[in-house]
C-alpha cells in the first residue's frame, strides 16, 4: 500500500505520470534537489500547519508518516481535530 502526502498530491497535479513512477518504480525515478519554488511551498506548508496548531490547541498530532491504523485508533478518542491523519483506499 502506498501513502500519499500533500507533496505527492502536488506532484500529481503537475504530472500524474511522475507520481506513478515515484510510487511504483522508485529505483528509476530521477533523484534531484527541490527547486526553490518547491522548497518555498514546503516551508509555507509547515507555517500553515504551525498556525493551525495554534488555532486548534485541542488537536491531536499524529505521526507525519503514520499509518491508517494509527489514525483509525485515534478516531476513537474524544478529539475532533487531527493533524497529519493517514487514510487508505482500496
């Protein structure tokens, strides 16, 4: 099962074939550095997340690359705000 991050989704929007290659044949996916634009998007994403955590102090912070099972277990808690949840589709 593959996990899809926000960055992966951004790559998909730019080029669906590229994200398929990254997820299904990572050994042939061209490695490289992030462009300045990509780095800016990533940093802005972290800023938005930090701001959201200030606004929703009762939110539950799940592991960034956590599993859907961890999210499912967390959904039984009394929280109604989750940061970095993971879900699976079949």
